[in-house]
């Protein structure tokens, strides 16, 4: 797996040919390099206009025995195995050119795709990788008893734990675990899709598993079947025979299981492929009980909603190391008591900054604002917000101690709630437009316990108004 903070794409093209598990249609799919920030894009080369279908959870239209994506009238079925392979291989962007309606099933696992991706390798792109760091537990449970949960991790990694229970004395309860995406190839990729013998006739009646075979799927017998029962099932799907009987492990296939818990591992594989549709590399631990594509996709949609909200909000955790403490801030800003209103800087990147102000009753303004009813003045909230923005602006110059930032304009100021002694203000400022000619245009928001208390848009100018000491 490519471990990096930079996006990657494929270094070359790799093609796969084969039959679709459910459609029975033979197709060729070529994985090709994709541009930065494009994600995974399926291209139906057999249809007029070569319609494109981005691999995003919003485009999922069906989850019967696989994950189907659709844009307009163009669809592509059974996308989960190739998406899992790309995701676990650390590929952020790829174009998947396919001349049929369904991704080839190959041997029923993700291993052929992983090996193909390894053969061409990855190439670094000039764009930061998109991550989603889980900050709090997110859970989901449906009426069928499927439970999914993701919890935060201290380390920046993706983990997954799966439990499956089919109420079968032969199969029993199975568990599978992935400690890191880097273990995917060795631990998960080779696990094949599976089906229960009792489901085969019904699936065939629904127009599915037209390309199913003992070479590309594991067939599980949840009980002992007679020769007559097997013959009836074979007839229902248009085959001469299936097997004389299942072995003691409940496996109908001629070949042995690749793992003792291969079904559970394949369920984990499907989770990786379906969560790839969030468009983010996830840092968190997924735990799932009795999962399936429907639940996976519902959970991916829940995560996508959380991602959208979180990416427009700061990390509210203040019990973590600061990027800048009060001494660092004092070295950069000219403000001093009683007008230095920033205590810590938690995060800063090329688009945003997060700062903290601890509000105490010892603030001098509480003497008159107001006696017996202390409320932090809104104008000082905006000033503190501006100081955080000033640190962001000054961090873009080589000698910030020789510069100051000055307000030019404040718009859209709103106050939502009172700020009181004991509150911790978390300021989150994001660039509205790139910094040009020293002009910094930012949107600022202030939060207390995760709730918005004030906001404003502000324009400031960075001015060099002090000479270095060696020039004096």
C-alpha cells in the first residue's frame, strides 16, 4: 500500500477481461491514470458519448448482491472488488474504462486487481491526499440486525473488524480483522465472494448470478443436501450438476477455502470497497456485525454526511498538544495584555487555522460588562478572531515579527449565543480567496462546546511596518 500524505494515481494502464458475476456478460476493463482530485471514475466505453460514473456513494443505485453505480442511464455493476483493490493499494485517482455493464468477477476476489495494480505501480501527484479522521463514535443499526460502528484511533490508520453469524451449525460464527490497509493484500484480498446453496435458485429467478461458477464463488451449504436436492438446484440454474454433496465444512467447491474464515474476510473486503465510495482515506476503526452491501452503503452515506459537515468545522479537541503556545504567539503578534486574546493555535494549513481563547472571570472587561452578569463583548470576540487570522496571515511571511495586520473590512457579523466565564472559544478561520498583495480575506467562526457563538468575514492587510534589528 502507498502510504503518503500526497495523492497517487496509477503509473500505467492495466487491463482485465472476464465475465460478470450477475449479468453473465463478458467485458474488458482497463484501469488508467486519473488526474488529481478526480477520484475513481468508471467510463462506459461501449455506450454513446462514453458516459462517466464517478465512484461516489451518492451514485449508488442498487445493492442486491453487489454495489451498482449509476449516472443518467449508464450503470456499472459489482464495483466493490476493484474499488477495494485501488483503495487498499493507496491509489486516490483512476479511470476505469469498461466496455460492458459489469466489472469482471475474475476469481471472485480482489487479488487479481491488487496484483495488476502492483505490476504498474503508483505515481505521486501534486495534491494533498483527502483524509477523514474520525473524531467521535458513529454508529448505525438497521431492522435486520446489522450493526456498524466506527470509533476514533490514536494512530492515523484504518482498521476493520467483522463478525458474521448465519445461524448454521456447520458454518458457525466467524470473525475477521484488518489491522492496517497495508495488510489487505496478504490478509483479505484473496477471499472470494460466496453464496449459500439455499439462495441459488432464488437469485437465478431474480436474473442474478448468470456468470456464477464454482471457479469464481464459494458455495456454502448451511446443511446437508441430498443428491436429488442438488440436482433440482442445478436444473433451476441451467446446469447439469453442482456436486455430489458438500464436504463437512459446508463448502461445495472442488477447491478448498483459502482461509478458514474466508466468508468473514470477504465481508471485510466488501466493506473496504463500499467505504471507498466516501472519497476519503479513513482514519478510524470500523466494527461490523452481519454486514452486507445495503448496510455498507447506508453507513458510507452516513460517513459522507459527517465528512461534509466535519470538513467545514474545526477539530474541537483542546486536550491535545498545541501547534503554538502563548510564547510562540507573543513572538509573532505585537498585542500584549490586556489585548492579546489568543492563548493557543491548534492547527494551521494553507487554507485554515484553528485557535483557542480560554475565557476567565479575570478578564479586565468583565468589570464593566456587566457587573453581576459577565458577558464577553461581541466586539472582542471578533478581535480575538481577527488575531487568529493575523497569525495565519503572518505565518505566510519569512520574518513575521516585522509585520502587522490591519483590518480593512468586516462583513456578516453575527452573534448566536453569549460567551461566559469558564467557556473555551475555538476559532476556525478559512480563506475565502488566495492571499494577494498582502490582502487576506477570511471567514471566521467561533464555537463553544461545538456550538457556533459568533461569525464574521474579514479583510485584512499584512503590512511590513518594522525594520529588522540589524537594519536599525
